[in-house]
């Protein structure tokens, strides 16, 4: 197995991007389950919308020529044949000197070519007076005005939202074909890890990483599959990885010592290629990325803050690309550093901060403290070539 040692953050992101492929598996689901899903087919209109000429106003369906020169002083008087409400049909044909009262959305009866708004008319028994001239097509939504039969409505690859699902419904569709969500197998490793809900033994801590990673997976359109905890045993790690390879991506979080990292590399021996085995960042240097039997494999650092930040930086974008989603738009604000912070030469630093007014307040404790992320608003990046950033420096805060 060929491996590449510690590399830059930019190079690591490029390698992950180059080795993630869009899933082609498809499932057909109810349209009400489609929000946020990626359409796997092109939708061509089989029906025009509306499929008939309909009234855009409450009023009277008339022949426009009958309203010529109409005014308050010289109203045109038309015979009312009947009424049409939305959903009604009629066999009546409007002829010169006649009209039919129509509600908004009602079908325009044969012969009529305009609708006089109700406020421009006055009913008197079986007739009505028209006080204003109207031209043909006035106040009529014509057949195909919204959608024309045969036109392409939605292209494969679009993300379905409320409006697009409404388009599906106009065609009478109840189900749609979408690309499957990537399934991400999540494994935590370590002798000191215990499952939440169980009694803690002396010297143990609850498994945080499985659940923060699962949240990142869901927020980026994936399906988390938590496979539980594995101890620092080569055969157990191999067995868990084999189980995880039934999924689309495998993620294992563990300790950051060289020995534990080597154990993970040894477990992968003969299965694929390790592309990097350490990234020049802080926190979270000992991050691993490989392809194992064609499946993307991430080895995340064990400390919760490091694990979460690297899941956001590497795993989230990988899931989105695999599922056919666009990269998540970054939300940023500009602020001034509340105090001086030190950089780390040769390593890009992702420093959690709290935004207070126009100031960015660094709050990083240690990589093992989840509150370094949970109680902050976002992070700033300190470039590899910066020894420090002075108080008052303008920084860009990327919001969580």
C-alpha cells in the first residue's frame, strides 16, 4: 500500500475532491418525501398548465366586440346565460349579445374571448350592463400559459424544493426518481470510549464523535450508520472496517498517537491506497484519507473538537459531492480580533471564535473539549505563513 505523509490543507482538500464520485443508484419515492433530494430523471411536461382557458377574475365571460364603446353613459347590455364556478363545465356557447358569469379559475365557455371584471358591470336579473370596453384575451389565463406540453420542466440533477415539487404535482405525478443518499458508516475506536446511556466506568468517557459525525452526515444529505465502538485491536478494527464497507463511505475516529495511527494503517494494508496520513493544520493534524476497495475512507482524529472540525472540512463536502448536492454555501461575517492570537508556522489553524458585536473572541480550549465548538459561532483561519494576528486585525469568520 502506497502512502503519502503529512501534506498541506489545500492539497488534502484537492485529493479528497478528486477521489469522490457521484453515486448513480436511484430510488423512486413519494413526492412529499422529496424536499432536498436530487432528481435522477428529466421531467418533460405531459400536460399543459392550465389545460384550458380560465378566468383570472370574478366577472362575466363575454365576446370582446360586444363591449366596444361601452361607458357609464352608454352601457352595453348583455343577456346572462348562467354561472360557472371553478371546476364547472358547460355546453353553453356564448354568442353576440350574451355572457356567462364566471368565478376566478372557472373555464372560459365556448365563444367568449374576454372577462369583464365584476366591478365594471352591474347585474339586473338575467342581464347585466357593461360600463367599459375590453379587448380579446383580457383577464383570461390561456391554456399553456404556465406550462406547455412537451417542454422540459426539470433537469436531472436539480435539488427538489417546494416550488419544484409543485411543478411535479402539476403533471399529476405522485412519485419521482431521485439519487440515493450516501450511507456513511461511523466507527469510534479507543479503550476509553463508552456508549452514551451506559454507566461510565472509572477512566472512561462517553463516545462524542459518533454523534457529532452523524450530525454532519445528516446536515450534508447523507444517512449515518453508527457501527459502534471498536477497541485498539487490529483484528477488531479490520472486522469493523469490513462491516463498514457495505456503506458508501467509512469514517473511523480514534486516538492521535503515532502508534494508534499506525494500527489503522496496518489494518488497511492490502485493501487500497492511503493518500495522506496527516494534514498540516491545527487542530487535527493526524487525519487520514484512503480508498479501500473503491470506497472513500476517513480516519479522523480522536479529540472531539478536532474530529468535528475535520468532519466539517473534509467529510461534509465529500458527502455532498457523492450525493449530487452543490457545495454548501459558506456564511461569513467580518469582525476584528478581540485579542492577539498566535499562528503555527507550516500549519493552517482553524480557531473557533465567538462573535460579540464587531469582535471575534477566540475561545479555543483544547482539541478534546467539544465546547470549543459547541459554544462558538464559527472559526477563523490563520494561514500557514502567519506567526500571529494582532488585536484589531480584520478577520473573516466562517459561521458554523
